[in-house]
C-alpha cells in the first residue's frame, strides 16, 4: 500500500473571556484533516498526519524516514515549521534542512509533493509562509509571491478547467468545479509546468515533472473556510484526490 504524509491542517484557538475586572483564557485545538484523509484512504492510500505543532519534532529529518512515504502533502503549514526546530532556534545547533530533504525526496527519489492552499501555504497571510524563499520554489509548478497572496471571495468564485486539459489524469471524471471562497494567488511562469485549471485567471491546479518525481499544487483549502460545504459534499471531491495521488505516484 502506498503512503501519504500530510503535514499541517491544524490550529489552536485562544479565546480571552473578559468579565468586568476579571478575565481568563481558554484554548481549543482543531483539525481540518478529516475530509482529505478520508479521500486518500478510500483511494487505497495509507495516511499519516503530522499537525502543525508537532511538525518541528515529528516531520522526518532523515531521508531514511522520509522515503517511507510516496507523497508528502503540505497543507496550511508555514515553512518555518519545517526549517526550524528547538535545537536550531534555541540552541544554535546545526540540523539537516527538512525542505532540502523534500527537494531530494522529489528530484532524486522520484516521489510526489503536493502543496494545498491556506493561510499558511505558498506566501500566505502577511507573506509569513514564505515558500517562495525556500528551495521548494525550484520544483513547484508555480511561482510564489513575496507578499500576502490571499484572494478572498466571500460571495464565491468558480474555478475553470483550462482548454485542452480535460483529458489530463488529474481531471479524470471531473467536468466542472463547485464554488470556492478564496485561494492563494500564484504566478504561472514556469516553463516546465502545466496549469490544468484556473480561478479568477490565476492557477488553481498546476502540475510538473521535477527531476525523477512530480509536484502539484491546489491553491485553495481542502476544508473550510475557502473550501465550501458544497465542495466537500461534491461527488468529485474524493475522485480529485484519488486522481491527484495516482498521478503523483505514477499510477495514472
């Protein structure tokens, strides 16, 4: 059975309750992994999830650990989570770069890399995700902006399949998209890449060959808020992620 590692798709909410002179805080941990995890599992893939707050310690830090997986999906996880660890940040101890490992994972080991949109994907909120400043920019099928790249469409916008791309394996059985509420804006300027679908004129799904492996981007969320309930209930949701996983693992 092929294996998918999904990093990200988690967050912690801190709420301050103010009652006159008195106040206190509560915290809530949440995940948005359930829908895409289920889709990959239904497609026959074994899924491992590493949430954001554990990525610094649990994301594979050697190729021996990383190459146990066939696909790594980065979803709403900023690059600092993979670049920094406590030993690097607090103690100044040299460690191997997990992003360098991911680059080699794709280009030398022939594996798949998928980046999914969100507030901490691509450039992200206030540009804090910063993937355009990392080695992954060399293999992503789109160019990442150097500033806040979020595009919000609270009234909804509908992606379009590019002309002549309906027969691509990633779009097998998909004829039109449900509405989304936003996405990360990226630039279609990579000569070695193929944009399969656009939204508001920007890349929505793009793919490319990178060395021995493959990369793909999906520039909106895989769960709310940008991914609507309509999108989650859409009959093509599970098909999309099956197609994507099969293409990334050369099983199309």
